[in-house]
C-alpha cells in the first residue's frame, strides 16, 4: 500500500450547519506545522462540531484507508469521535465514502489507521473529524494525515 501525505494546516472548524463553529483551529507550538483544536465551551456529541481538511487527490485513485496522527490533551471527555471521508462534485452534495465511529482517545502521540472499502476518487475528498472537548484548557493536536492508496 502506498500513501499520499497531507499537512493539517489548512483545516477549518464547522458546526452542524457549517461555520461558525464552537471549535478553534490554530497552529500548535511544537511543531508549528501541527494544529491544536480547542474550545471555550464543552463540546458534546450532540453539538456536531467538525474539523474539515480538503485533500487534493487525482481522479481514479483508489482509497484504501486514512491515517490520522493525533494526541488528546485533556480529560476522558476529550477525543475524536468520528473519522469520515466525503466526496463532492457539485456544491450542493457531498457523499460519505468512509465513516469510522472509533473513538480516538490516546493521550500519547499516535497514528490511527482507518481502513476504507477501497473506493475510487471521482470528486474532491474531504477528511472530516468530529471532535468532543471536555472543557477549557483541553485540546486535540493533529499532525500528519495520509490517504492509503
């Protein structure tokens, strides 16, 4: 399996109907190429707060999975609750191509591999991470991202 690697630095935060979000995305201090996602309020599952990252991938590439490198800094109620890949052509529709509901809770820096069904790309791909933040001062750090092909 080969991989296409991405930086998380262009990620944006969105709420259930798009921006604005209760999340803040900014550079992490070390290294500054990683991002830190924080919130000034508690973010629960029902708040539907996402961090989105557009992935530039040539048409026809077969996606077999995605790797998300991350670290949780906070309590047990701070984690990534969903890893999703969507595909869009027209601006009014995005199809979910991969959805992994595994809770990513590691307080140590790790890379999580989420296996996809092996779909062929025919539009723009977006990585979507659903985040829960337990309180002020807690955050999720996101480093390298890779699509497995």
